[in-house]
């Protein structure tokens, strides 16, 4: 009877640890996905911003400068 109780307790502890690890992994993956998606979205706008700047839009110039400040200047 004691063996069965120990086994159940151990399995419950493992299950709790797996849930914590899964939740943390999901949250980390979600955060990384948000960052990658943001950068990809910004990169897709860079050509349009550059074109707007060539056509005299000061707002496009400001936007491109702000991208440089945050480190997205490829």
C-alpha cells in the first residue's frame, strides 16, 4: 500500500513539474514569436518607408530613423 502511495505522489509531483515547464516554454515561445513577427512586419514596411522618404515624406524619414534607434537597420 505504501509503495502505491509513493508512486502516486511521485507521479503527481512529476505531472506538476511538467505542467510548469510546459507553461514556461509556451510563454517563452509566444514571446519570441511576437518579437520575430514584429521585426518581420517592420522589415516588410522598410521599402515603403524608403520610397515615401524619396518622395519627400518627412514622417517616413522619422520612422526610418526610429528603426535605426531600436536596432532594426538592416
